[in-house]
């Protein structure tokens, strides 16, 4: 019997995020990108919390296309910087900044600071038949004093997760996806989504 995989849209234009999540989900569902559904516009991201941004993005696509979809928002929270950059992680160094600009700003602010504790936190909001559910994932670690590694994206070259001596950017995608904040959140989300689909027949 040919069982059709559940179809679900990931509301992001970020190819790195899409590839990470597709690798975690595997073949359990038919994951669609915004390009797959014909959307190339900007998604609003105007809230002051990770939860708010993820919900805004998912609802924007659901309201436009009427498809089950999910969105995520991720923040790096550094203890010595009172939780910065947090919800502003993607644009910490300014509206048109690059990943390099953001990392350089963090490293400059932490010069001479001995407390390097930080955490990555991901929030996923699923909109299914107009109803929202929220999933969280986080990982503790430290900020390095210099960039290490060429893989990953965002702040990966300056973050070492607890229990490891390499940054996310020095790990393969498979290694990172076994432990990362996004992997934890997406695993919880995927379990819920697949269980619901099984229950619905």
C-alpha cells in the first residue's frame, strides 16, 4: 500500500536552515520550501520575542496560502551581555549586516571578559488547520575568543557546545544535528506532527 507522506511548508528563505531541518526530519514527511509554493516575498519578523517572530512568520504563510506550515526563530543568548543578541541575533550589527559582522561585534564586546557562557535557543511554531503549537530547543555552551571552522552558518564558528571541544562550524551537519538547539526543537515538533497524522488516519 502506498502511503502518502504528510506535506508541510517550512516558512523560511534560509537554505541553511531548510537543509538542517530536512536532514533531521529525513523521509518522514514531504517538506516544502517557500519557493516550492511560489512565494518569494519578505516574511514579517517584527516581534520582540523568538516565539512572537516564529508565530508571525508561520501565520503569514498560512493566511496567504492556507497550508499547514511552520516557522522557527533562533537566538544566541550570552550571559555576560545580559542575554544579547537574543531576538536580534540575525541583525545584531545592523539591518544589512552579515554573519561576519555579527560575530565580530560579539567578539569585540567580549574582549577581556572571562564569563563566556551562552546558549542557543530555537522556538518552532506550527500552524495546523489554523491552530498553533510551540516547540522549544536549547543548548548550553561557551563563546570562543576567535572564529573556528568553515561549516554551518550564523554564529556557529564562535560557539562551542558543552561537552565538546569544537565549534558547531567544525562539526559535520550530521554531528551538529545530533545535539543542536534546532535539532532538539524540530525532533519534538516532528514527533507531534507525525503522531497527529497517524491519529487522523
